[in-house]
């Protein structure tokens, strides 16, 4: 479904209900049996880590609007959700629904033993209502959307694990992903190509060449989806910058170079535009 059509459907649903609670209402109903083969694979996962790895690879079969990222620090395992495109006026509904849906999957596969310590969102919200749905502490106006788990529980074997069923489900997931690669939106295809690039991000011209179309045609198709090559690149850089900073494995200068900035000052300027903080300030806040 084209982005503009989907966005309008969410807005219409919000007008007929309470927009401020729409995401939580929808997410609460997205149980594990609503996610098709991805849900079945999750059900057979051997551990929470394996489940998260599954989501990182195959969440796109459910939605291409968000991507899953992870980090480990101070005995905690962090699962974050990054926007693949500007979600505009439906951002809150989409992110709340997705995070709650994944929380439901995690809760079911662990048979209610998942100890989510805190759920966070990068916008305003009703913490009391959200906590009643998530059944754990929820904080709004934080840096990222996601939740925190105790690192010690990530590799604990799950009671419903089934290696054969998991591998079979994984094969079907990959088949669907292969099929989707020829059907998904142009912005998603461009984004995937950028993330797969090992030696810098491809230019608009190089990207178009990979898809066997002209740069002008690619530009027009992205515009038809309400985005642009530059916007997709910005989104990828933003996501990777957060992941690199939180991993603690790279210096700010190394991250700047890895993201294609020839001048570290330009990276700092871009990061401040994304997060309203300088990279060093974000890093210090994350360490606290």
C-alpha cells in the first residue's frame, strides 16, 4: 500500500476514535497469531536473542516503516525501533502500535516471564495509560522508541522452542522476503541497498543503475512515495549514527567517516538536527 494511502487510513481511524490512544488500541490487539509466518517463527525461537535476530531480519514482512536495532550496556539489552522514513502526523500511532505488538510477541514466547524494565518513546504520551497496557514502566519524551531487558535473560532457552519448526519457518520467511524484494516500495529498496553497501553509500546515479532505471525515473518514483533519495539517505545515516554511538565501539570521528561525512563538523551539525543534541552530548546522556 502506498505511504500516502496508509497515512490517510491512520488519520481517518484516528478521527473516528481517539487519536491519542489509537496506537495503543491497535497494538494491544496485535497478538502473536496476527503476524503470520513471522509469528510462527517467533513462537519456535530458542531464546530472546534469537527472536530479536528474527525481528531484525524479517520485521519488514510486517512493516517497512520501522527497523529494529539492538545494543548491550551495563547488564542491559536494549531493543530500539528506528523510523525508515518521516512518519509525520501518524508517528505516535505507528510507533506505539509496533512496540506494543513486539512486546506482545515477547510476552507470549517467554510465557509471561520477560522482564521488560522500561519502555520509552521519543514523543509526548499518556504514561499512566501506556503502563496499564505494557504492564511495566513507560517513559515518554526520551531519545528513542524501544524497551530494555536484563541482559542475563537474553540467552535463556525458551520453553516452547522447536528447532525444526523454527528452521522451516525461517525458510518461508526468507522466501517471502525474496519475493517482497521485487514488490516493496522504492524507498524501502533504496534503503536496503544503502544498508547493504560496504564501501560508502551509493549515489542517486549508482542506485538507479543497480535497479536498471534512469536517475530521473528513480527520483520521480521516490517523489511519488512522498520522499526523496536525500531523505532516505538522511534516515539511514540517522539510524546508523545512533547504533554506532550506542555500541561504544567507534569514536565520533570514525562514525562521521563511516557515514560518509568528509568533515566531522558536518556530521555534528546533522546529528544536532536529528536529535537536538551534539553527538558527544547524546553519548554522555546515554551513558548516564
